[in-house]
C-alpha cells in the first residue's frame, strides 16, 4: 500500500513537467574504463629524469625513509632523493654498472660492474669502502640478504655465484652449478641465508648458504634464458622472467608452476613486487616492447598495462608505494610519483583530537535558549536529530529552452547558434522539427542570422554525428534562401568553404566505397571457408 | 473472470459532502474512491446500463456532512437512490426511457434540514431529466428524440411527465448552484428555465433563450448572481450578466419590459434577456469545462489544449495550470476548499490542491490508445503483457507507457518514453510505435519514430528499459539511435529465458541485442549491445519470434519464414512462402508449431510445422493478435470476423455489434477448442497470463483499452461463449470487484427499509429492529462505523425510535 502511495505521489511530478532539449547521448565504451586497479596504477604522476648517459641497467630504492633512489647507468651510479627526484650524489666506476643494491639499513649500497668487481659504498662518501674482486668475467648481479648486513651474494658471466663476507672482502663459498651466465638473483625475504639465482641455462637455482657443499637445494626450469627472478613476499613463491613470459612458481610445493603470463611481446627485462593501497601485492614487469604490465598472480590476470616510448630495462617500486621508477634503454628514467596519504600521521592526529572533538560537540549543541542559536547561517550543518526537509530542486533552463517554452522558435535557434555548442544546436533543431517549425525559422531569418546558420552548417554538416540532419537542412536552406544568399559578398566565403567541405566528403565516400569493394570479396571468401 | 478498464470520464464525478470520497461513474457502476489515497473504496452496483448522472445529496449543516446519499440515473431507464457509505440501494424509480441527464433543483434550493421537514417535502422532490424517447426512434426519421421532462421522484413509478422541450438528441441539463435555474444548450442557443417555487405541482416553468453565433459546448450558472457563462467550439468564453432580469424575475410584466429594450445592452444578441455580454478569448480550441468557484469570484475554464485557466471574474485576470497533457472534460470543486478535481479525456482524474493548483494525486484509469498516423495503423504493437504479474504496458498519447495492473484494475505508473510534453490537438510528430516486455517482465523495449519535417530530421530510436527492483517502474538502460539506419522497426521480440532481444526492420535486416550485465551482475550499469545482424535476400523483415526454449529464432522475411540460431547467427532453414507478407509470428508454446498471420492484401492465418518444414493448415482470417501459452502447445488468436460472414441473416443475431472472435487452438488441430466473440476487436490484443502455474488465464484488451481476463478452460465461460456471450460492454459483472471482492457481500439487513417508499431520506429510523442483527456474523461484514454507531445508540434509546415511528 505504502509503495503504491509513493508511486502515486510521484506521479504528479510527471504531469506538468518541462523537458529541456537535450543533445543525443553518445555511446559509452562497453568495457569499464576505470577499475580501482587501473585508477591506482595510473595515478602516478609522470615525472621523468632525462639526460642520463646510456641505458639504465639497474634501479634500487633504499629500504629506509626517505627511500633515496640509486640509478645505475653507464659507468656510474647516481643517487636521487625520492621526494624531489633531484640528483644528490654520483659514484663512478671503471666499467658499465650492471646491478646495484642497498643494505637493509640503507647506509651502504653494493654495485657490480662488467669488469667483475663488486664494490660497496657508503652513501655519504665518494670512495668505495670495499672492492671485492673474484669474478673472472663481468658480474651481473649483487644482492644484500634481506636483513643480514655482513654478507653479499653476487653472480656473473663466469657462471659462479659467490657468497661474500663483506668486512673481510673474502669469498665464503663459490656456488657452482650454473652452466651459463648467471644474470640475476634475489634473496629470500624470510630467511637471510636463502637466495635464488637465474641463469641463461634456463634454470633458476635455490641456494642455502648454510649448506656448504656448493650444491643447490632446488632447481626450476623456466624453459628460456632467465632475465630476472624475484621472491614474492611470502617467501615461498618466486617469479621468473625469461623470454617474453613471466612465470610464478611455488617453491615450497616442490617447484610447481602456479601460473604464467605471456602478454609481453618482447623479452621481459625486469620484475618487481608492488604493494597497492589495499595491501594486495602485484607483480609488475617491464619488457623491451616498452610495456609495463601489472599482473595479479592471485587471479592470473593482467590488470593494468602501460606503454612507454622506449624499450624498458629496469624497474623498481619504492617500499612505501609512492614512487615507481622505470629505466629505459635511451637513458631516461620514467618516474611516477603519487601523493601519499599520510595515514599514520592522520591517525596520530585524530588520537590527539579526540578530546577536543568531544568538547566541540558539547560546545556546538545549540538550544533555542542560546543566543547563538539565532545566529546560525546558511552554512549551518544539520545535527543528527534535525528533520531534514529537502528543497525542491528547480529545473535549470538554458536560454534557448526558455525561448522554446515561449514558442519564440527563431530566437531560440539564433541564441543556441550563438552558444557555439554543436550538440545543443542540433538538439534544438530536432525539437523544431518535432514542432514542424524548422523551415519556418529558416525562412524568417535575417541576413546576419542566416550567415551564422550557414557558418554552422559549413562547419558541421559533414560531421558524421550530425550529418543526417544537417545535410538535408543545408540543402533546404540553400534552396529556400537562394535569393538572399546569391551575390552577397559576406556569404561568398562561406559558400566556397561549404562547397569544399562537400567535395571533400564526396571524395572520402568514394575512397571508402573503393575500400569496401576490395574488402567485400575477401570477406565472402573468408565466410565460405 | 475479471473485467476492467472502464472509462472514468463518461460523466462528471462528484465529491462526497466531507470531500473525503470521490464518486465516479464507471460504466454500469458507480465507483467510490478515497480522495486521500486515490484508491477505490467501494462501488455501487445495480444499474444495468451505463450510469449517466450522479447527484450527491448536499448537506446543509456541518453536522450532516457525514451523510452519504446520492441519486443516480442511468441509460437503463431507472433512477436510484443510494447510501454510498454502505453501500446500499435505498430506492429504485422506473422512468421507462433512457436517462441522459438529470437535475434535482430542490436538493440545492431547499437543502434537507430536519428529517421530519424533509418528509413533508418529499412528495415534491421534483427532478428534471433529459431522456431519449425510444418509442419514436425509427431509422432515418427526423423525430425529436431528446426530451426534457419533469418527474416527481417521490413516486416509485413515474408517468410520462410534462415535456418542456424536445431536441433532436438528448442534451445534458445544467443547473445553477442555487437551484433556481436550469437549462440546456442546443446548437447555438441556451435555453434556460426557472424552477417554479412554492412547490405546486402544476406551476409552469418559465423559459428564456440566449443566442450566440457559434455552437456552444458548455455553459454554467453563477452561484449567486444572474450570470451565465458559455464556452463555444472556437474557444471563446461568453459572459452574460443580468440574465433573465426581465423574463424570469418580473414574470408577468414580460411584455412591458420587452418594449423598453434599449441599446446599451452591449454585446447581447437580438432580444436576448441580458444586460450585457462580454467575451474572453484565450482558449485556442473548444472549451469543454466551465465552472464557477463556490463563492462565484473565479471561473475555471479548460478545453482541448489541456490547460486549466482560472479567471478572476471581475477583472478577467488569469492563472494557469498548464501541461496537463490531455483535453479536459470536467472540473469539480469539493466542500473542502483545498481540494478539487479535474477530469481529463485520457481517463485520469487529477485531484488538485486548491489555491496553488498543484496536482496532489491522480486516480488513473487505463489510458485510451494513442491515435497513430495512418502509416502505422496495424503495424504498431502498443500493448504488451507481463505474463507473471498480470501487468499490461500500454502506449499512451503523451509519449508514455502506462503500466496497468489488469488483475486489480489499477494504474501502477507511467514511464515517459520520449522526453516531450504532449500537447493535445497538435500535429503528431513523434510516435511511440511499439512496446515489448520480456517474459519475466524485467526488461521493456520501446521504439519511437520522429516523423521528418519536409524530409529532414526523421529519427527512429530503440530503447531498452530495466525494471526497478522495488517499485514497478522502469529506468532507461540503453538508447539506440537509428537501429536499422533510417528504416523503421517492425517488431521486437524477447528471448524467453535470457537477456536477449531481436528487432526487425523494414529495411531488410534484423539485429540481435544482448545485455552485457550478465557478467558484472548489476542491472544499473547494464547496457544492450548488438550481438548479430542478419538479413535474408534483402527482404523486409516484418515479424520475429523466439521458440519456447529460445534455441530457434524465427524471423519473417516478407512472405517466407527464416529460422536462425540466435547465438551463432546461422540460418537454419527457410519455411515456404505464404501468399502475403507476414505481420505476426508466434511459436505455439514449446511445440514445433509456428503460427504466422498476415493481413494485407489477403488475410491469412497459417500454422507451420517447424520440424517438418511444412504448412499444417491455414485459414483466411484477419488476425489482430496471437499469443501462446508457455507450457502447453495451445495458442489463441484474435480474429476479426469477416464482413461477409456477419451479413448472413441467420448469424446476425449472434454477432450483433461484435466484430471479433478469440479462437483457442491446440497445437496442430485446425479445429478451435473454443471460440468467444468480442466487441471492438480492431486494435485489440490478447495474451495468456500465467501468474501461478495452476491457473492459466487469457487477457483480452480491446481497441478501446477495456479488458477482460478469463480462464479459457473453465466450463463457465465455455457456456457463455457458445450460446450468447454478451460482448464486453453489455456483459454483467460475474466476479466481485473492489470492496466486495475483498470483504464479501454486505448482509441485507435493511432490505425492508428499501421497500418502504416513505423512508426515502430516513436512514436513522427503521421500522425493524436492526440492532438485533447487525452484530451477528463476521466482523468484516459490519456496516461502516458512523452507521453502526447510530444504530447502536438507537438500540440503547429504543424510545426515540418508537416516537418517530
């Protein structure tokens, strides 16, 4: 009963209603353009660091605030502040730097170059603290274990993975097993002595520094030369990149493949784990095809994809999720910064303000006996117990709507022509057609107004969305107002332009027909088979 | 059997004295609506022909406002007196001739004051009626059939009565609010009589006439002054002041005064008896409504353009209620100064909040069918049915789709299909040509055509609407402009189980539309996209239907039927050719039979076997609508009865004015299971309603949007159909409606009182002892409270009753 009543009450709004003319709605894309996911990944404000020499081979963020950024390019490593992305310090090497890694406290970083030397720097000092020389071929990766401050893992083209004691500059163990160049490696986030390395022999090997038989404890075959490996945050799963595929493996489950992603077109060069607002993690990959892809390995689905104007070499996401940096092969770092909501800070603030809020509400409770009660203004917010009476929203009518309401058709058409919004003009014209008044308007127009109409027709009559109406109208206007248009100087230019537009449109139509003629037999053949 | 869709607007409605109820003439009955909710409360049933006049006995004092008596007059030749709170019939008076209009001046001039006084007066309760003298009706004769007569309602049977005036057609009588004058309009003239005072039976009414140069449509008397206003067909409102000062008031000195006619009677024609005549001209078309406010300061006028105008009588200043959207027919004010009602031709009664003239609520009957341009006649499908809930979606004149519940005869809501105001009387430029509902009633599809001006600006659009989950209304989901380029849409059909629809066009292709909400599960952001396009030899596609399980789509390409797989869009097979283009297609339930109907130039109903790809049988019948049951293989068609068949002498009796028949077939059997003949089948439509599985009902909506819902399998209706089915209009109600259907018949505890002619206005007194019976029986059957109280108190004070007796 109540429902019925409501319907009936609503009805009276319907009876006497003014409908403003509305342009035809345009098509919406079928797929949703915005998902929360894509909104997150596209919200990084682009900010690129140009003019670094040669390709960016490696990137690393300091694990401690303020997360300064180390960029390895050519024979040097540059440190950038992650807040302003301005260069702060630069370290030089003898050869091209291939990998860089911060220690867990962010005070030191290690880098290796193609001469095979692994060097350890204090971020505040120019000179290297240690130079670790043992690799006989170019070193390709160096990594500090997750929390361990004393050791390093490195690998190189000699196929040997070395476990270093940094303080003494000595190799603790040479881990042999890879049959080809070792290109990448990562250390376990849960255990300081576990690490993985990937090699061009298609395998990823899992090592444990505590087992000192120089024998790997597990092996995974990626099937293609491995370019990058990364531990997923649980420590039980790893992701490997090789060729144009990215694969996720379950280490604890015996090295089973969980899922694979093959949406890159060229070799995937770098992998990184990204943490979103909702604390979900995603696997982010970049490839030589210039695409960054975000892979939701839980659902085995690519959720976001972004194109960059260069082949991409390296990738890193800052631990706080505010900065995303991608290194291109042309020496540009494509950085993206996000305004970070200071959740922690806010929380502490609200803790502080609890007391004052209570005070506030007590102070705010206005009673009709208070003087301030009568001073409430327009911006006064309703309190909880107030009964809110919604004001009837008036219908906003544009100028042409008001004129149409008064049946001043020609003036409505002229006023909407002055507004220079083609969709509205066409909507008014359609309304006039429905009222059978369009031709009357055209015949009543004065010279200046006619010029305006012709200008509009000239500009929009070949636009596909409006051409259905405007083509016919143009013809009618030229027919009915031939005497007024003929020989007038001000219309000459307009008519010439109109003619040109029409000729161009005819040419387009012809070429489209030609294309159709070519395609039609092909389609037929395709349909038959 | 449920019958409904009666017109609410055949004669003016009337408010009860407390303005809480509105009495509306609905065919043979009078329906009583509550003004507060707009819902039907009860109905007065008894007349056997349409009720034409309804007079609520006015109350003279506030205490009497609860009195609920009314007089009705009907074409069945009876005048009846009712207590509509009961509702009960108090008295019936035979008048022999069909009554078109009736006024009772004494009710207005001498309002009932006390019961005993009334009883003295009751022998001169005089009514003036407009009757049709059926005795003189002959084909082509120019006899004056309409008579204005004087009757005494105190007598149970009325003799012939004195005839005051004879006209060619029965006219309606208008009475002044004071009860002093009444009159009729006749072509360009208004005849006015005064009511003889004193009450002597033989006093002769005096008559005067006002002239005008145009046909007068309507006129009204001022409540206190001698002012008559009239509206004519051109839209002018004429105001005569000082009407009848000489003829009616001075009476015997008539001749003297006529000699004194002077020239300053501005605007008065000839020798009309009026001081002055002024004209207001605002209405652009005919004036249908004229009514003074109760104090006479304002005049309400309205007409075909659907604008209610309030004139300040002294200054001529105007106020408007625009965009009502339909020609106005009547305007009634109530005793409550804040409430009045305006009645529109589209079967809507709007209740207005008074000084501000806001529409408070609407009592909405089923709207009449839209008038379509000639080119769309027979092609448009303007009625669709929701089979489960018994709701019909009907296209209306004002670019809306009205949802109407057929089972309880009530309008649910209206959906604005095109965002336009309808201006009655304007040239039709936008037409809603088709409406279709999916089988579960959750999706609606409409097509509209904007007709071009001088060949430019035409537009066809197809719209898909999703139903709101809570209330029964629809919201727009998708608009498709020019779905088949500039060709018109000929038919829309929905898939029986999935969100899929097909639209066919005269341009030679059909499109299958699917809803993409199936994956993200939310109706709100669902949209419909084209799934496939198909065509067959570039022939115009004229009709489409999905098979019962939805696996086959049949599309009629002019005179062949093409069968498609709707998912893969593959042509499965082609069914042979009919002689003429097919206009309707329907699968007979889940069987393999396919029903096709075509009507131009040679009508044909053919049934095809889709599995054998052959014609089973065919009839040369013109089919208006086809429907099939979902579960069984039976189907029903609405056929127009061929003219040649009707002119046959022996059959004329059977058909009389009925022009159509509903034929129920069962699968392949060419012999119909049963036949019902119906009236006004042209433009009608039928559908099976399958709300509950146990009962399958057939709904038939005729060309005037009156409808009947019945069980095609019950014996009771078989009987009727076989012998003499009384058509739609003349048929007596077989099922209970409204109040009685809910609460059952009221006990006839006061039958006796009715027979007592003298107790006409004495409901409080009774010769019997009602209190002995009133509390027996179910509490649901108790009479209304005010009556009950009176009775009950009477029972406590038995002495009082005795005195009156």
